[in-house]
C-alpha cells in the first residue's frame, strides 16, 4: 500500500513545537516557577472564548493521578463506545505521533483535519500573542483546543480527559461541570513542578474535583484519602472509594474504570468493561518468541508496575535497555528494576527538549548489581536495540524502559509514524 504524503502535517507539527522561541511567551508548564499559576487557566479560557467556546456541550469524565490515568481513560472510552456513545478521548503523552493524543471512537484525529484546525487557529494564536492578557497559549493548550474543536466537529456526546500535569492549574481544568472526576493514585512524580511530598501533589490534583461531580479513586493511603474527602466536602462532590485490597496494578485500573462506568449507568456490573490488551508502550509485548517488551515507565510507581508485570511472564535472562529523564527519581527507579536485570544497555532518547541522566550516573548505581561486562553504553538507542536483540537467547526477554521518549524511539521500528497517520491507530501489524 502506498503511503500518503504527510509533509503538510509534519510542517504543522514543527510550527506548533517551535512556537516557544518567542521570547516573551510563557510556554513552560512549571507551575511553581510562576507567581500566579491561575494564569494558566485564565489563558486557556481566554483562548477558548476567542475561538467560540468549543468546550461547551460535552459530558466530561476528568481523570488525573500519578500512574494509570491513561489506561483508565482508555478503558472508559472503549466501554462508552461499546455502548453506542460517541466519545472523544484526550490523553497525554503520545508515544510516536501527536495525533495519538486526540481520538474519537477508537480512531485518531485525521492528520489532514488536524492541519485544517491548526490553520483555523493560527490567526487566533497571533491575536492572543499580541493582545491576550497572558499572551500566546502554550503548545499543550493549543493541542487541547484542537481536541475540543475536533470533538465538536465529530458531535461527541462524551469527552474523556486525561490531565496533562497535576490538576488544579492544568489546561484541561477549565471544564466547569464534569460528571465524573477521578484520581487513580498519588505518588512522587513531577516533584519539581507539583511539590516534593505526596501531600503537596495530592492537594494539586484534587483541584479537578468540581461541585456536583461524582469523585472516584483507587488510592489506599489514609492520609491522602483524607485530603480527597476534605476537598469533596468543600466543593460538594460525592466521594467514592474503590476497594483495591489484594488487587494488582492492572486490576486496580480496571476496577476504577469499571466503577466509573457503572456509576454512569452504561454497564450493569463493574466487570463488564472493555479490557484493552497490549496498550501502546505500557508493558507492550511486541514480540513473543523471544519476548520483546516496550514499557514507557518513567516514574517510581510505574517501574514498580513493570516489575510486577515481569513476574507474570516466563523467561531465562532479562536484558534491559534504559534511558531516564534527568528530572526523574532515576536512582530510586534503578534500584527497583536493576535486581531483575541480567544485562543492561544504557542509552539516551532522541528529544531536544529533555535531558537524559548521564551514563556515568547510571553506571555508578548499576555496578552494585551487575559486573562491568554486563553494562554496555550506546548513545544511539536504535543501535542499542539491535545489539541487545542479537544477544538474546530464544527463552530470554528484552525490556525497553525508563522513558516514554525511549519507548517511542524503539516502537517506531515496529510501527512508523507514517503508518500511524495512515491507519489512524497504533496497532502493530
């Protein structure tokens, strides 16, 4: 099949990703660095007012949390679709292509429609840059606006929104009356942005809880739950706790999604959800003989889930390819995963906007678990992948983990961006 020309789409993405080179635009999502973080919501709302308020008219399910929010959001969307409800899904981050962030009824936004919507937005972006009280909207805010315009165009009934970062000041939090608000769990991630304790992170994430919404969580820390309950009481939202005792990471997400769908009245039993297998870059098994697993685990809680999932497959030796962003709790992540690894390939990911932790730092931790001969560095992640693959035995497993960016680099070997744009899904054929 001949692949179409997507050069205009790629130019549009380049336009969006390079907009932060205007010196007086505040493009960061670093909430703690801004003296008035409420400006993020004001800027998003101002921009939506300017383009005709596409956020109005949907039944919203709004989900945040440290881990699992993407899986929970996708299960809810799939279940709504199975029950005949036209549903938009906005997620973050993407693995390979920007269009993965926006989908309606299991199909990513058409790249040509994406281009047309951006062309419509360009004069509004210019106007906001010159005249808005907070200047140009950020890349994330524009992508969210594109999603809302697309949901409106497609006449969606429901919109499932995964928070980009935190909750209270996230661009998605401009919605006024969500039916459902949910926090999967609370862990230490994005501490440089949201705060250095779980209490601080929880107090940011509860900002999505709105008056009249039904709130759900799978968190089990009593201290954190008290923060959730207090917020629900303060804003008059209905608090619901999912009993996750004796549930593993995967089952906790499914239980939370099932409980939410049951509350919406679309399923009779919490178990009647649509289970999504091999979710892209979430412990995704892309080959089975031997196992090759792509897992974008980029935080302590996510790498704990990775270790749990490893226990459910059988293999002889585990070879791992790892790259981790420098702003993550990389040392703790390594201490969790390294005891499981027989050979380690250290690499980097291909992203100009984020720094990887250096190989020397990783080696300093890895040498406590592996001999020098079992630790290899390749600056090229693709080269690291093929070298590691050559060293595999037929009953071994290869794990690519530590970063969503690394997961995207390797996953593109199996499913190119052009193919994703063509088929409007990320299925590896």
